[in-house]
């Protein structure tokens, strides 16, 4: 089982500061400025002045992520969260659900379908959102849609070489680990909501795919891009390594172990060791964007989302000092100087801002790190 985490005074203070920021700044801001007109879900992203950007599309994955945030916030007792979650859920189910049980990839501002493709990454987040919405509301319809979507994935997206196709119609390689990671996250969320042991069989298969194909036993690194038969992709893509995904998998494998009782070492420890050794700036502790399998830095920038995933991984691996360090970096390097409730999305290696927007999709990462801290340490439970 996961080791017991003991927070020292520094980590306790960092957690308390993050909790205050989430409840006093983040949720009030994103439940208003982050929403479109009533009945039309959530905005795609904000400009750097924290105003909704005038873009003609809405990605389904973004709508789903925001439904998770406000469903989870409702379970934590934040007033107004359920109304926001319901608005997003109604918009998504009214416009994005296909007649065959899948969901489209891209909507217009008013819900018109811009891209009907069934995309595995998007479908994983739809299942994830529906699992959380059902947990928050008890909605039988949301659960039905989640199960129908998962059945569609397993029937229509399964690949003869293992795992699932990226999209239907089937896209050419490279194949990616990332959609499979989020499908595992969705399946585990649905299991927590339903206690349906059959879901663990799907989780078992995804973890086995991780063990056989995604994780490199020689280096402890995680592959990102693959051929159709799950060999490393040719060229630089085959040695492309994102430390943020290492941390994401470390936490996710810990959840799999917690919920299933099945051991996932030594792979989890190897991923954590690789990310800690090669995936962070040695001076600042910031998680880097891209390295290669040898640990050489390819892109020394730092997005905010890997920092939040590192918090979850350190929590899963019982490292209170690193939790405090990561939360400190969030406040000092990404949050300070921004409009209350927002952040800088991406930093260059010299610390300058690198992004021209504040993506709504990032709130999923920020809030999932907080909610996991809250599950383990807070008085409320969010998982």
C-alpha cells in the first residue's frame, strides 16, 4: 500500500496557503470569468489580462475537465460549484454526444459540431467528467453515459496490437501513451464512484500495457511516441521524454495500487527516480518540459501543469519536503503577480513568460493536485 505521508510544518503551511488560494481566489474566479453565457458551458481560454478570449471553438476535453473541477469542488462543499458543473454537463451532453455513443472532438461556441471525430483523449476525459458528475449528483444518466462511452471505446477503438487507437477514423502513427494514461485515470474514477470491480479489469490491461510498452526498464523513463506495434517511434520522437508525465503516472499507479491492492513496483519507483534526477532544474526545482532518455535537456522551459503533477507524485511517495518545495514554486514563480485566481502558464528557462494565454484546461491540473492533498490531509474528502 502507499506509504504514510507525514507533513512537516513547512509543508503544512504550504498546503494551507494553497487551500486558501483555491477557495478564495480560484473557484470564485473560474466559476464566473471562466464560464460562457448560461447554458453554454465554459470558455476555451483567457487572454493574459484574464479576459475570455474570442475563439470560435470549444474542445470537448476542456468542457469535460471543467465539469470535473466543479463536481469535485461540490463534494468539497464549495457553494455554487454544482450549478457550474450542471451547466457544463448539460451543454456537453446536449451538443457533443453522438448517436452511436461516442462524443465529438470539437464544438463551436454555440454547440455546433466542428469536428465529429471520436478522439481517445477526449473520450477519456468525458468518462472522467461523467464519473465525477455522477459522484457529485447521483445522476444515473451520467453513469449510463459513462458506461456506454467506455463500451464504445472498447468495441470500436481497440487495436489488434494492444491498447486503443488514437481516434476513429484511425489516425496514422505515432501512437501515444498519454490518452491511455488518462483512460486509466477515468476508469479508476468511475470505479471509485461505482465500486464496480469489473472496471479494474480494464485498469489491469492498461497498467500491463504501461509495463510492457510505455516504461523503459533500462532507464526508468516513460516513452511518449510509438509505432503502430508499440515500438519506440523513429528519430527524436522515440527518445522524447516529458518528466511531467512521469509524475502523473507515479500518482496514477499509486491510485491503482490503493484501489486494486495490486503492487506496481519497481516501475513506479523507477519513474519517480528518473523524474527527480533528470526532470528538474537543479537550481530551482522546477519540472522541465522535455528531456531525452539519457536525461539530456531538450527544452528547459517549465509549464505549470507538471509542477502540480509533481505535487501529487510526491504525495504518493510520501515526500513532504518536496510537496512544500513544489507549492512554493507555484506561488513564487507561477501565481505571484497575476490576477487573483490565475497564473502564468509557461516559463522560459530564464523565467520569462512564454505563453500568450491562460488555458482553461490547466485548471484540471491545479485542482486535481489540491483535491488530492485535500483527500489525504483535509477535513473534506474528494476521492
